[in-house]
C-alpha cells in the first residue's frame, strides 16, 4: 500500500502534530516506510493542487491531506477552508483514489491543538486510518467486480 501525505506548513505547530499522528497510525497499521512519502506545501489552499499532481502520477494508492485553518478576524478563513475541502473532494472524485481530508477548521488555536494530539485525539491519525481503510475497501470492490 503506497500512501502519500501532503502537509501544510502554515500553522506548523498544529500540522506537525497531525503529521506525527498520521505517521504513527501508518506504522501501527504496518505500512512499510519505503511505501510512504511526505510532501509539504505552503498552506491548506495548496493541498488540492499537490494532491492532484500526486494522484495523476499513478504512484499512490491513497493521499492524506493535512492542514489547519484557524478562524481569524476576516472572511479569509471561509475561502481557504471551503477551497481546501472542495478541492480535495474534487481530486478524489476526478482521480478515483482515496484523497483524505485531514484539515482542521477551528475557531482558535486551542481547539486545533486539542484535535492534533490533545484531549480530542489526533485527526492526523484518523485521516491516515481512513486512507488505509479506503484502500482496503477499493481493493475489495475491485476483486468483487472481477468475479461477476
């Protein structure tokens, strides 16, 4: 199982914890290190473009997108959060592989940290687990389709 992780550098105090959670999950799920790669990009808005390039390569079974969009004083939050969500979904639908939305959208940094290894778990772990589960599901669906 080949999995790429794309992580936003913006809000790196949060995203580095999401990445750590994702890597720990994949290690626990026995993903081979040689079949994993991490790519960083400037921010959450750029995640879909990187994910699309990776998906187009045909190299990866799944792509996990990790980021943190924290509300501020302007509507910028809404544009970035919406763009990242729609973009990541578009890549998944267009390319036909699991592209997982592991982007936190929170009101403040405290909420983000709580979801990046704090008292609300680690959404990076959850995103990696979703990727593994989706790859397994797609493989099962593919095998089932051949039997008919």
